[in-house]
């Protein structure tokens, strides 16, 4: 991979001889923070501001493409100061790779939503999240560090739409597209609809939409479900963006609300929320719900009306939930200096009973991946690297048949 020393931690091979690695306490996780996507024998993934396509058999580079934070600059691809990061996992549909990018608040740059052609990585279209408008038409975009997208797109193949959540602009829902859900036409990138629930709430609160959406059918209609960092889960009509229901569970804030994506099993929606307004000053100290730590922190919603069927305290999470065979899995971050340790939790989907909890050496910020009777997930604490590992657990088959093999985490 290409070195990008604007992103910490910096890999050892990217440091100059004798150079000490920079302190990593403010890291967002490093060069690769999203998942890879495998399609037709090619692995696609993002590292820093670059998208890579590798042959899945031997790892040979097919192509790579830099997503610029200031595409108006002639030398944007070689700009070493460009802080652009791609937190999105590549979403592939109809010959396109759909991605969001963030400028992380850096003046002189901006985020966007981009579609690349899978064959060679050339741009198919780019949607400006922080546009300059004239009579309703886009005539450019602001380079003020806004327009960030760190969610992964969700595709509705029936309506040919891709959905992305967007971040704030200087901690506000600055019009027209910040702290919003966008529905874009996959062929052209044209905006179909926008849902911006906090548009009239200019209060300095960090209420991004960073989780990826769920897409499911209720009767004859298709819906998009998504949670925001304002602690609210929304269910919207896929074709129009019309709100069916919304349910608030916590106040949310800087490190709170829905950050990881929810899971759906045909009956309920399951998802966890982060710490709360943790890591800075409270954005609304007059609100008794605006707390550093907010509970409950794991939630089960009724699909049809959004009612909370059960919830659980002290399950703070930044990862996505996973559900299978009547069990929903949640990875917790723990909290240094407290009795809360990182763990993989397992809940009964019907009752919410905690049926298993497995302490881990580092925060469980990845979702659990289930393959057969195996469960795989990653651990690691970003600000110091403690507890970095890949864990594999095996569920014995019925009749007591033991799992094959043995190793750490098995």
C-alpha cells in the first residue's frame, strides 16, 4: 500500500530512518478501517484516501485510484497534506463501486460520495455533499472540511438507489445535506431524496449519520432503516424518504448514538449505541439526558411500529450487530479505568436475555461474521493498539460433537 503519513498510526516502513512513530492517541484507526469486498475474482478495499483492486488469487494489483479531498486542484492526487480518509467499505452494484469519503474537518478539503467503474477505477460520477448552489443548481463545492461521509452505502436494487448517511458540518446540520440520509440514483448519482431530521437544530451537537442503512420490505413497500448519533432510529420509505416511524433511545452526541449498523431478522431490528457525549464538552448541558455515559445501550425494536421490545445497559458499542438462529451478537468497547471490559455479547433475540459474554483483550469494534458454526471478529483498542487480534469461536454441533482444531479464541 501507499504510505499516507497524514494518517496515524504510521506503518514502520513509512517512517524515515530514525524517525519515531507519532503518538496515536487521536487516531481514527489507521490506514484500513473498513472491510474488503470480493467480486468476480477481484478484492476491492480502501486504505487512507486510495481505493485498491487486487486479483483475489495472487494479490496482483489491478488498479488503484486516489479520491481527492480537493479535486479542483491539478495536483490533488499527489497532495501529501490531503487528509482524506475512506471509512466506507466498497459497495459494488451494476459495474460500479460506491464509496463515501471524509475530509475530517480540514480546511481546504471536502468530503463526497463517489462511484468508480469496477473495470479500471475511473470515475463514473461524484456527488458533492457540501455544494455551492445558485438557483438550485450546483456550481461548485465548499472546501471547508465538511461534506464528510463515513458510512457504507446500502443498495436498493429494485429502485436502483444507493443510500448514504452524512456527517455534520462543524457540529451542525448545515444545509442542504449534512446530518442527513441521501438517496442517489446509482446510474447517474442524481439526488432522489434527502431526509434531514435535525435541519432546524443548529446547536453544535455531533449528530452524524455514520451507521449504514438496513433495507427491508413490509407488505408491498420497501423501507430504509437507519440510526443516527442523535440516538434515534428512523424507518423511511425507500422510494420517497417518507418517515414511517422514529424511536429515540438516548440523547447521543460525540461518542454516542448509533455508530455501528443494526441487524434485522425479519421480526425485530437490533442495534447498540456508543458511550454518549464522551470525549469533549457536553453540547447541551441543560438537557438532563446529555450525559457522558448514556443507557440503555443495546436495543431491540419492533419492525412495524418502532416500539422498544427490550434493551440492555452497559453494552456500549461502535461496531455493527449480527443476528443468526435466535441470537444477536454485540461487540462492546469496554471503558478503560472502569469495571467495563471489552467483550463479545450474545443476547436471546426474543427476550433480550444475555446468554453469553466473552471478555476480550481489546475493544470489539468489528462486527461478528458467522460462517457455518464459526464466529469470527477482530479486537483492538485504536488509541494504543492494545489487544489487537483476530478471534475465532466455534459452536459445537447438536449432539455434543466437538469442533475441529484448536487455537487462540477457539
